[in-house]
C-alpha cells in the first residue's frame, strides 16, 4: 500500500489545527501525547472536537506504520 502523505504532514489536513500548532513547545510535536502541545490544549479546552483529534491520532498511527520501502 502506497500513501502520498507522510504522518509528519497529516496535521495539515486538519484545518482546525492550524491556529494551534504554533503553540507547541517542541518543533517536532506529533500532537498525539506531548506536554505543552497547543493542539492537545485546544482539545482539552473544547476548541477542537475530541472526535476530530481521535481521528487524527488513528490516522497518524496508521500512516506511521506504513513501510514506504516495500
């Protein structure tokens, strides 16, 4: 299975993440579990729907596990 998008770019497909991603402490934040993640803070504050973030995490993990070199 070949996929055009890399797991590190997935957040770009979630427009509601855009205004929050620059609030992350770490430049390489995955937005899945890090402390001081702007997106996780927005989910906790109700600014981003928890269901959307769950979808993001599921897709992130699936994309991360694709072997691109098969």
